[in-house]
C-alpha cells in the first residue's frame, strides 16, 4: 500500500492497523457506474508533499475536528466513529 500512496498521493506512510476494506458499485457524480474500493487503515505519515495523481479529482489534508463537514462514505464513517472522531 505504501507504493500506491506514493504514486497516487505523493506521500509516504507506514501502514498500521487495518480497519476495513469494502467495495461498492454505484453511479459516480458523472452518472457513470463505477466500482469504488474503500481501504480504511491507520497510517503514520513519513514524508512527501500531498499531490493528486492521475485520476484523482481532489486531495487535501483535513482536520479530524472538521470531519462532519464532509460527505464521507459509509465504511469510513464507521471507522471514524470507532476512533471517536465523529
């Protein structure tokens, strides 16, 4: 997973605890049916500059204090609830 984050997000992390891996097939915002893969893991940031790779529409650092302001996918909502962040 480390290489994937480096290629797709420009950052390096150490992968820690795995919470859940889920998939879902649904229409995206563009109306086209797509398969979504949700990988919820706890990571330690090691370095790099956050930069969206090919095919990534938006990427940003978010304070956990502001999570309720975002439209978060259901599997991630459950993880944030377990962590006491929502």
